[in-house]
C-alpha cells in the first residue's frame, strides 16, 4: 500500500471521466440519464463503472428511490466536495494553458 498522497489522489479522481463526473455533480444531484447527456462521449459501460468506483471510494452517494421504474440519483459526499477545489485548479490550469497555446 502506497503512502504517497499524490498517488492516492490520482487513484481516486485521476481518470478523465471521474474528474468530469465529479465536476458535473459539483452543481448538485444528478440522475444517471442527466450524467449521460452531460458526457455524451462516455460509453454506458464506462459510466456505470466510474460511478460504481466513485461510490465505492466514498466520493459519491447513490440514492435509489423505491419507485417503478426505479429512480437513481447521484450526489457528492462531503469527501467528494473536497475534490472540487482541486478540479477548479485543473480548470484554471487548462484555461491558462489553452490561452498560451493559441
């Protein structure tokens, strides 16, 4: 088991889809279909797997409502909220980098 905090953070949020999912959930609770529309390039399999990983790591909460058809919503946990400033920094870096490359 690694004691490197950078490695741990990268394992938790390092994939492009996890970062984009966390960023989209930062604005509030979303249903599966909403997330799929917000990330049209992600495959169904990848979206399901990334959400499952984020729930298992405690960054995202999955709420299933006992309705027919079942309604499932995802939201950030308190730990997931802590990732938002990191993502804001990534956005700022990306904007600065793109402006310098124009």
